[in-house]
């Protein structure tokens, strides 16, 4: 099982990605942190193989955290998490020692592929054209749909959402389908990005 740490200042994005990773039996998330300094403080006692590292964070950015982490643990595999428009940081992150890049709008299979590649000692640095969801400008989400979306971003399963909101699992599934239809998203990762960018849902 690959042991993974997440470093990103958006709690909803971390929780969403954590839920997707832990749903796969090949991966386990051993820590999640809101900035690089928290990772560096935890690293001496942390049993971790791969770090998914945001580039732009408060207190300590991804480049500085990558440099310090690899000074402590040269064997670490670090993959940068990027947003559209951050291509100017690519060379800096490569120079700092990252082994791969994942765009935050990517499908979860891309995340799996990147983790598997770096665990095999390969780099996952490609000239990609990142998927950017074409969000519809449709009916606004209802209060209930926003509540369901927030739970999805927190990594809750359908039964957990149903219990928290006191609705049936079938109703949760119906809300999820309607949210996907309204937003134009096609997976959980895209929904998390939508929640942060469009609804400004942040923790």
C-alpha cells in the first residue's frame, strides 16, 4: 500500500482528494496539511512514500517545502499540484526536486497514474493540456444541493451524507446527479474545484 501525504491550503480540496484516494485499496493517506511548514514539522515522525504538494500556499509555499522535505528525506517522491496559470512555476518545482505534476482539474485516474509512476522511479512530467470543466451557468444550486456538495467535498460517502442530512441514499444520488448536470462537472475532483472557484466554499 502506498502511503501518501497531502499538502494543500484548501481543506475541501484535500478532503475530496483524500476520499478518492482512500476509496482505492492500493493507497492510504497518512497525513494532510494546510501548508508546507506543517509537513516539514511532521516529517521526522511521518511514514510516507509520496507527497502531493500544492504550489501556492500561505506560510510556506510548495517550492520551499519541497526543498526542505527532500533535504530531510531524499527518498521522498513529491508530486506538485497545479492550477491553471501556474505553468511559470514548473521549472522551479523541477529544480526543487518534484517527480511529477498533476493539474487539480485532472481525473482521479491521472492521480493514480502519477503516483504509480513515481513509485516506480519514473517522472510524471508531461506537456499536458489540463482539463478545465466548462461550468454551465444554469439554474443555481439549491440550498440542499449545496449541502450535499459540501458533504461530497468533505469526502463523505452516500450513506454518510444521507445520515448527516437525514435523507435517503436514493435522494443523495438524485441530488448528486442534478449537481453534476447543473455544473457540467464529470467527477468529484471537478466538483471540489467548482465549489472552491465558483461557490467560494472554503474552510
